[in-house]
């Protein structure tokens, strides 16, 4: 299709799934802060005032899981008293030994496929629908923290119209936000339109036919874990490209960088972004696959959807010349054994220039 409308959504830090992502990455960061070689896969589930923390850990760190979870929840903005149950075991010795080889070559923490994607639709080299959805979600959180009428849970959604494959305008914007009981829907609509939507979206992307749906279901007082359950890793489309680029299926949050679900997906984004940023294509998707315990990938593929200035075969040769997909190199080149992951938990893992996988380098070819 050349003429179409494509939609992506984002969610705020107060959404129950994002609460769990934030808890998991806060635990990972604490482990890496004490022991950079920690192997972690500790997740969370939340419902009402109950939090279950569970998974596997092989680390020298001493972690107070309950304190971390409660601190994360309070920082987000929920004040209820939560009960926390912990069920964390040591990582399987078979997996641990397969990943951590004696020769210092790090093996992939699991088998699987990972994708990276980039395009020239925004300054962040992200697809426009998810780029604007994240902008709205960040702004909604910013406004909420300074306005007692709004509460932490919320969702945003943006539908972008494309003509001949190029973005033209925003067709529909949806914002749903939890709010205080005393707030009227008219107050919420006015507040969200004037303080969230209009400051976030360029005027040229909106026209007289753009539709604005603000709290379309009406009252949204009960939210967070009291309105829905949450689990780590359930928002992988929000975390990546909003559905515009393919994803491998494995989540990111909770996983230490030896888990290629996370680190190799970051590296694929790094490669795809550099292909676009170096003017070699308007759109680029990179796929890589690994076998557990092996450092080198079993396959590598690139697709520029007919937008490349060179053939995809030529671009694959350029990628092989400029990038090294071994797990050992990914951890080293992107400097991933640091406590950086809490910053990735909300509003997507891609597009923020503070992260190493977002840096642009000059390619040799």
C-alpha cells in the first residue's frame, strides 16, 4: 500500500505493565551497580496492592527486592501500601556455563531472532506514529506531575496518514488519562488538548480534519494495578517501533545484556539507524539470529524496502565491514554492563540520543 493510515500507541509509566518493566529494570540496575557481570532475568507481576517478583539471578550483588519495588511504585506516583512476594532462584548452571565461557568469549544467553529498524521520518530516525505517541505520553506524564487532577495511568495513540508512502498529516490522536474523581471530562479534555497535545505536535501535522479523542470511554478514575493487572515484558510493540518494524518476540526489561533479546536488538537498531543516517537508505530493517551459548550469529539479513541507494546485498557487505555482531563485541562496543536500564523502561528503548545504540558513526565503504 502506498496510501494508508498507520497507528501506534504508547503508555505512561503508571500503566501496570510499565510499573512491572520499571521494577524489573531497577532490580537489574542494582545488580549491575554492585556486580557488572550479573546474569539477571527477574520479572514482576502486579495486581491491586500485590506485587510478585520472580525469576533467575546469578550475581554477587545483595538485592532488597521488596524495597526496590516499593520505591519504584512510590516514585511513579502511587501511594498505596503494597505487599511484595519474592521468588527468585539462581540461574540454571547449564545456561550460566553456556554463556560464560572460560575463554572470555561471551555466548548468547538464549537462541532467538532480533530486529532493528530505522527510517527518516523523524529527527530520532523513528517511525512517525510511535515518535508522536511517545512525545504525547512523555508530555502527559510531565503535566500530570504538576497537576493534581491527573493520575499516573495513561495511554496515547497516533494515526498518521501516508500518501505515496510519505507521511502527510495526523489523522487521529487518542489520549486516555487517569484522573481525580472530582475532575469533569470537560476539564480533562481542555487540559489534555492545551497542555499535552498542542505543545507536542507540530501545527503542520494537524489540520481541520484531524480527530481528537480524549478519554473516549469517559470516566477513568480507577487505574494502575487497581484497574488492571500488569506483567514485565507485555508491551514490546510500544518498546520498539510501534508495529512499523518487525520484532523478534522477546522482551527487553529485566534481562542483562548477555541476553541477546535485549543487547542484539539494541545493536540491530544501531546498525539500521546508521544505514539511514549515512544516507544509504530511507528505511532499513536488520535481522540477526543466535544459538544459545554461541557468540557469533547464525544469520544476518538487511531489508531497505526498495529505498536503498545500493542493493541490499551491497548494504549487507557494508554492514559486515563496519559492524561486529558477536555478543562479546556488542557488550563492549555499546558498553552495556552498566546500570543504565531504568532509563529505558518507559517511552520506548529507541530514539533517545543518550544511549550508545543511538550514536551515529561514519561508515566505511
